[in-house]
C-alpha cells in the first residue's frame, strides 16, 4: 500500500459498512436464539449456522482492526471505531454462547421469562442495527438520540425481566440443576442486553462529539 493510499480514507465508507455488517450479524444470531426459545428444535444445522455467524462477527472486528492499522485518516476517531468493533464482537459472542449452552443444557422447558428475554434481545438487536447505521450520518443527532432512548427503554424492560427471572428461580419451583442452568442463560442474555445499550450510547456520544 502506497503512502497516498494510507493517507486517504478508505473508499465507500468501509468502516461504517463493517460496523453495520457486524450489527446485522448480531441480529441474525438473536433471531436464531428467539426461534429456538419459541420451540424450534436445536439441530446440527442450526448450531453450524450459529458458529458461522459467530466466526463472521469476529472476522468483522479483525477486518476493522486491520483497516485501522493501515489507515492514517479515519471518518471518526479511531478509538471510537475500535471500541464499537470490540463491543459488537462481544455481543456476537454472548448471543452465540447463549445458543450453544441451550444446546448443551438440553432444557426440556423454557420459562416465560426466558421467552420474554429472548424477545427483548431480538428487539435490542434490531435497534442496534438502526443505531449503528446512523453512524454514517452523524449530523442526524435527533434520530440518533431517539434510537438511544428506544434502546434504553428496551434495556430497562430487559433488566426488569432479568430481576423477575432470578427472583422466581429461588422460590422452590425448580430443581437445583435447572436453577443453575437457567441462571447461567439469564446472565449471558442480560450481559448481551447491556452491551447493546452500551453500543447505542457510544454512537450517541460520537454523534455529539462530531456535531
């Protein structure tokens, strides 16, 4: 790569495209998770697809870091790009991990709270794509603020579901092994939910900083 190529920003907003692809990838994983919770059987094909999406999500992070290392001028602060790439990769890993432990645990039932949690994660993932897509139009501060507020509402609902779920676990309805399994799944999904909101918050901060 020539010095001039390094000095010029990558063509076609490649950083934004990679971040959008990473966010959309999270949405695909969230949809798989939701379908499983709704009653779809966990097959080898589903697990293979989840693994492929996980690997694809991590490849977006690696691609972005590689671009950062070979580019002098970036459309927004390189620290913000790196932060967002890493956060999106963590969401990818959390949601895929939830799918994999569902497969490993082989629960013979899904609680109402788990169903609600998976729906909330799906909503958050969809809003995540909206939020990240607005990065390339940072002048739309109002739209970005609205998206962040929506994500905060979703995160609040998710936190309430998680609280109810954990409280219900220790009322004696479930055997000890089920408590351990469900607690593990609840925790992973709650962490993914928190990460979705954090990404939205970072996007808003980037918009305000560049406005």
